[in-house]
C-alpha cells in the first residue's frame, strides 16, 4: 500500500488564522493534494479559488418515509419511536425528518408496511482544480449529520487522487474545535500543525487540541499567530508547549499586509517574513518525514 505524508492543520478553535496558513502552505508546497475537512463551514476555497468542480452527493443515514395511502392510523409507529419523530399533523401521522434517527423500528412494527426507509443526502463532496493542485472539499447541508463521516470521505478521496497522480503529500485543513470531525481529520496523519493565538480562549483551546493530538501519538508543532498582541500570553504558550513536548515552529506578528491579502481574497505569500519562515519550517518537516 502506498505511503502518504498527511499533514493536518488544526487550531482547537475558529478564527486563529488556520485556514489562511493552510492556504499559504498550499500555495507554497510542491506536489500535493489539498483537502478541506472543515465540512461544516468550509472556507479554504475562498483563497484557493477552485475551478472545474465535480460534485458527488454524500449519503447520510436513511430516514423513514410514511405512505399515507397505506397507513391505518393505528399509532404503533408513534408509540415505538424513541425520538418523537412520528408526529400528528391534521389528523394524520407524518415523519419529522429532522428528528428521525433512521433506527428503522417504525418500518419493522408497521402492520401495513406503510413505512419504508429512504436515503437522505446530507451534503456534497467535490474534486476541484486549483492553481496550486487538486483540491478535495465538501459541503454539509445545514443540520446535516455525519460530519465525521464526510471528513473521512474527503480524506479517502484525497488519497485516491494522490495515488492516481503519483503524489505522496496530502495537506489537510482541519475543522475547528476538538469534536468528532477533528478526530476524523487528525487520526492517522503524520504531522499536525497547530495554529493558535495568545488569547485566553486560544490558550485553553491549544491545551485541549494538544491533548487530542498526543492521544493519537502524532508529532506536532505550534504556530503562534499574532504573537505580538499579548506578550505575556505568548510566553505562557511557549512555556506550555515546552512542558507538553510540542515545539513552537514560528511566531507570526499581527500584520496589516496579511490582513490586506485576506481582505482581497489573496493568499499572503511574500508579504511577511515570519510567515514565509513558518512555511519553510513545515516544508522541511514534510521532506524529513
Ligand atoms: S426510523 Fe426510528 S427514529 Fe425514524 S421515525 Fe422510525 S422509529 Fe423514529
Ligand atoms: S404503524 Fe403503520 S399503519 Fe400504524 S400508524 Fe404507523 S404507519 Fe400507520
């Protein structure tokens, strides 16, 4: 089986500059597949500006569908549904799709076979061309469940593309937070880059994401973004990283040039030396894997 170098960029929370940093890496690294696993609120595409997308529907859990023509209104399905997803509407029973958990029980107990399970499509995943390489991304419908599974699908498709194109590096933009989608994005990767900022919430989220990364046994390094907005907190981050065995790879200052690039939907390359140095450090780490 082909060996991949999967590099994931995470943050523990939104708004730290994670996606901007991933875009800068994407624009700087040589041959790689880019994967955006922030399926709930994808935004890497804004900077990568993909063209020629090919979309595939993503199937979530099946849901119950009730045929009123066959229903005798016996009420058994409503009585058995543990999720209150069978509801009366104007004297008839209907399935509340947003409440249905797809357990199939109602379809099994219905004496007239009025309920069948039908597929529910909860989002799409796309393969796109960008100026920086092939890009796999996804969009989960509002309220769509299974975001962890969609993350796994994005990573799987990125691996297929890597094999097809004889590429061994996959750059993953991870979801924010530390929930199920982050687990799906981080597990089994070769290196995690954590982008943080010296705010109190940033420090607390950094501690949580480093615990998660350590749980998976993945080597990691930390980028402190806007390090100069709070010197004392930056010192705390450096101290914590030392104790946690995570190296601080770079400290990027608050930069108007970077902000201007983002506001113009441009990737901030060659606008900040520290940012360029951070990218070089990660390029070196990737080539050493
Ligand atoms: S499939 Fe399960 S959750 Fe959905 S309506 Fe039927 S019993 Fe309720
Ligand atoms: S169990 Fe079947 S027949 Fe009875 S109310 Fe539900 S859908 Fe109608």
